[in-house]
C-alpha cells in the first residue's frame, strides 16, 4: 500500500474536519465496507492497524514506526 500524507491541521476547524473524516472512514470500514475490510486483513501479517483517513476512507496497514512495539511496564 502507498503511504498518503495529509497536511497537519492548524486551526480548530481543521482539526475537527480531520477528526470527522477519520471517524467516518473507520465507521465505513466497520459497517458498509465490512467484507472488503475482512478480506484486507491478512492473517500472515502481525500487528495490522485500521487507519481512518481525513478524506473519509480507510486503509489497513502496518503500524507507524514511531510507535514502540512494546510499552514498558509501569514502575
């Protein structure tokens, strides 16, 4: 899959529009596109993530590298 970059929202309205689009994408993946979502999930790959995109679409991809694979135990 190709990585799509989106501009960083700067105002409250842009943040809300971004949130609303991503939320709509997640809901669409889990409801109307359920069969396509199920087919996209490959059991051979571990740690797949469902991402909602600002343009109200979704994608299943590996997690972003910025996230640590395991969180440390709290002290």
